[in-house]
């Protein structure tokens, strides 16, 4: 697939996630791909006053001071760790007061970003905002940037922290962007109601570790009866259907249900843990995930359908498919593109029926079928996603 890549530009990347985040971070991967052809300044997450106060009264070390100067990550790639402490205005009773604090934060960040731009001699800058409609809301007018792209990859306004002021800020952010890009059709349709220049650029995934069929069996999987229905990822009551998992465990007593990943309080105290065929194996290092998936018989994504999950791109599905495994998942708009490669379910009984089918398929699976799944998953790489970003950018009249 050929693309018009953005090349030979000075690009400022702005995100609410930290560059050194321990969790999966789409924007960091996108940044590294963009750095193949461009000079990159990544603006790290600035500390806020509430976070600083919390560290003072806890055992957690106080956030280290930044020099305010761009730090070299590699040739043509720098990270700016802002010195500013931002005001925590989300407690404000009215939008006018919240907006005062938010404008103040935007101005503080803009001063530091402009200083970094001068230090690096960035010219004719392209600015890409990773889903931060609070701290990035006013930066388009405060910075010397030629074009402003907003990247929406989560439906953040469904989360409690953003419900009060988020919808208004997000709508304003989407409207003022020169281009909006999303990683799913659902999010593209959502943002498109306020900005017609909205495009789904898909999702990139790093799947090399999942392709190999030579994966040593993890020690805590040994001794668990087969076949295994397995899940890898965050085990959160906001995202996973606990009642569905109870139904699967109870309806398929001949199978083991294995849950790999960090569990929230609800799942730590879940009645699932009393089921004899259910195993919670805890959080694992990202590099070890592929080995667990390789030794599952069937992979599942038993998610709830709610505002938080309905539009999210399911990265774990690509990891499952790259491992060559049969996949059973909840049907959502974001899963539609995977229909030909997975078993999609609309009910608890659908899950039971399809897991049984998937087990039979796994027993008789051919290399041709495994390769079909893998080949499809491997199209979801960062080269294609960043290439689609370039296609979208030039489609709105921007010149190469």
C-alpha cells in the first residue's frame, strides 16, 4: 500500500501521557515512526499542583525537576519536559473559573514550547495533539505553528474526570483543528459531527513478538488443565463483563479460564476467584505477554459495551491474531473490521457456542488459517497508520 508520508517537517507532538509511561502508548510509537522522516519535539506531560502535593504526603518520591531544555532521544528527536507546574482546575464549580485556570496552563506550556522551538530552530511547524483537549485547547493560537492536527483515540469524555468540562472543551478542540484523525470508524464518526475534515487512520501495533511459534511455556501456566480460554490485558470492571465471565466459567467447566493482567478492586474481590476452573495470574511484563497467548487454546475479549469501550480500537485482537489463535470477542462497531477473522458475540450464549467452535477449530487448524489471521493483523502497523496520516493531511489541500 503506497502512502504520501509527511516528510522533512518540524513536528511538535503533544500528549497527556508521559514519554516514559509503562503502559501501552500509541502516540510514542507514532512519534518514533514520524521521526524516520521528520524532526520531532515531543512535549512530555507537565506535572500539576495536585500531583505535587500528593507526593509530598506519600512515600512516592517527589517528581523530579526538569531543566526545561529539550533532551536528545536520538538523531532528530527531542523530548521537552516542562518545568511549569499546572493548576488543577477541574474542581471549579463553573466553566468560567475552570477556563481561567486552563488558559493559564496553556499559556505556561506555550512559553516553554516556544523557547524549545527557538533552541532547536524549528520552522514552519506541524503540531499534533494526542487527545488532550484541556492542556492543548488554546495552543493553536499561542504557538507559531502552521497546521494543527487533533488525534482522538479514546472516548475520554465518558470518564468521570472529564464529564464536567470535557464535552465542551473536546467539541471546541475538534472544531478548531485543521484536521482530526482517529484510530477507529466510531471515533471518526463521533468527531466528524463537529469537523468534516476527520479521517480514520487506523491503528499501528508492534507485533513482532507475537508472530513466533517458538514460545516457552510460562511456569504459572504449567499444570493448568487444557483447553484454555485466555484473556490478556487490563482486568477492569469498567471494561470487562464480569457476569459474562461467570457464565463462561460455569457453562464450560471442562475448560480453564485464564486471566492475565492487572486486576482492579472489583475483580480482586470477584466471585470468579472461587470458581475451580478460573485462574488469575496477575500482571506480567509486556515482553512476556506473547508467551501466554501462544499457550492459550482460544483467546477472548469479553468486554462490556459502554461509552468507554464502544469506539476503542482493540489492540489485543491484533496480538491474538498475530499469534495465530482463534478469537472470540464482543461485537462492537470497532470490531466490525475483524469480522472475517474472529467469532463475534452479542450474548452470553453466543460466547459459549463460539468458544466451543473455536476449540474445535484450534484442534484442526491449518497453517493456512493461522497465516491468514497473521497477515491481516500485520497490516495494522505504524508505517500504514502514519502513512494514512500523511494521506489525510495532503487530502485537505496541504502541499508536500
